[in-house]
């Protein structure tokens, strides 16, 4: 019986444990210092907003783990000794392993701002972060969020739901500028402002000021403006949680370096999820992908390898989804923040500014390369088939209704999209 030790009980670690158990009788131990039981991280905001309780975010009953012979250990790994195949824990105890899986996730970024360690400053990644946000936002008159992206808009929606005014500082000239093209960024910005969020673009944090009790009282921007607040949320991205691997012999850069089988430079040590960094990323993918579904896919792939069926990680076509207040977002294929040299695009936006569609295509053969949707639900299978089979933009627009599955009685946007595309082409041809 192989002794498997998994560090981290997020989606990656727990999925690995579950699938290894399905395929084998190996001994499995999962170590986590965050929570005893796995929970849905994306549901944290709904706990704050009062829509859910923590117990409702756990996909599995507490008895599930014992029944499936998965040992849960609440502790923190301080050091990994790869020579002796053991880890040293904060409690002072040691755990040995035959195979080690590192699934330690991420930590919020901090960039050395004066005051970033003050009471009243927090990122938003873990259950402990949620508890801090709940504590720090009680009775305050304003919150300031540093950064945009998905964590930033989650924090803004949460705190806004508590009737607390929110200011967002975004250093780029548009919201989520490293991901969204300008048209989509402007659509999202209007939605954020529609909910009375004070969104400041081209604005950076300079310093966080304390009051006499050592709590946050204000921030200073790079324009020397003072904004009084009782809470500062750090939403400037995350980085792999790997500092504790120093001197372990496991190769790291930004993350734990792995090959296509998710194996590190140590034969019996693997890494998955937010903390894993590929030596050679799959085509058009990033070396580190901190997404729920990629963490799950990596775990399922690794379980096969560990149980005797070596399998390369092949994530396939890029997909992502999110929500910006009331606007749902999906991305299929590849839509970069700026068009590539051989690309062109078609963008449609509804008259009310609450939904939109971007389709990127090859300028030469007009084959579809990627789709962004906002406020429009589209069938993933249809969109991916169009992109995979290099269907032309003209044909996809003509058959756009096949992909849209908005609920009954909602607006049928397919006719509006086709008319807009035809009008745009007519103007182009007239030129």
C-alpha cells in the first residue's frame, strides 16, 4: 500500500484524494491549516452577503472522508525533507510519505506599501480572509479596494451589499486591463459604476495610514489624494504559496516547476493547482493557471498517473467564467487584451449597455479564434466546436442562435447581433 501525502485541501488536493481513492486502496492523508473540511472557495462572498452559511459551502458531508478512508489532518507544513521522504509540521510532529502531492494554493500579493500590515487590511482568498473582512468592515464608513480583476469586484459587491461606500483604485487605464479588451472593459466599468462604486482608473496606492489605535484610517494615492476609510482590500492578484519549500530541494520559480505529468524534479513529488508552474505550458496556456477548473483537471490527471496509468495534462481549449455584479461573463478560445497581428474582431453591445459579444477571427481566412460574452449565456460545446473546426465568423454569426441559451422570456439577441454584423460589413465594404 502506497502512503500518499497531499498538502492542501482546496479543489486540487481534494480532487486528487477522491480520484486516487476511486482508483486504488492507497493510504491517503490530506493536510491543511485553513479549514478541516473542503469548501467551495467561490462561495465565500455569499457567506459575507448572508446568502449562505459556511456549512452550506461544503460539497461533502463531514462523514464522507472517514467513509472513504481519507485522513484529514489540521496542521501546517513547515519543511519538506525529500531525502528522508517526510514533512515537518507546525505542531512539531512529522509525517512520512511514499508520494507527496503539493496543492498549497495561492496567497494574496503585497507590494511593500507602507501600512499594508495594519489592522483593517486584508486580501480575499481564504476562509481566514473572509473572517477578517467580516470583522474589519463592521461599522465602517468607507472601504477602499486596491486593484481590479475578479477578486476586486467580488469584494466590491460584498461590501456594497452591506451599504458601505466603496472606492476601487485600479492602476491601469481600464478595468482588468491585462485580460479584457477595451470595449469589454468599458462595459464592465459602467456596470461597476451603475452600482455606485467609486471606480478610479490610472490610480495607484501610495500608503495606508493608521489611526491612534493602529487601525486603518485612510489611504494616500499616487496623486497625493487622501481617502478616509476603515478597511483596505488587497485585490492585486495572488502568487503561489511556496515559501515554505525553501531548502527542500524541490525546484521552484514563481511556482513549483512541473513537467507535463505534473512531476517535479524529485521523482516521488508532484504539484497541482495554483502553486504549479509548467516548464513548458500547453499551447496558448500560461505557465501558472490559478483557476478552479484547471486545478480540478490537473488533480484528475495526476490521479491516473499515480494509480498506474501515466497521463499527460492536456487542458484543451481555454475557458473561463465570472460575474461582475449582475453581468455574467464567459470566455471561449483566445481573446487577448489587444488584437494579435493576424486578427480582427466583431463587437456587439446591447442598447442598454448590459450585455455584449466579442468574436475574434483570423484576418486571412476569417476562422473563429475566440469569444467573449457578457450578459449572454452561450453553449460551451457549440462555441468550442466552432473554434476547434475553424468555422468562419460569417457562418457563426449566421447561426448564432444555435449557441445562445438565454432563459425563456429573455430577450432574443441573435437577430440584433446578425443585423449589427451585416451593418458593420456593409460600412466596411462601402469604404
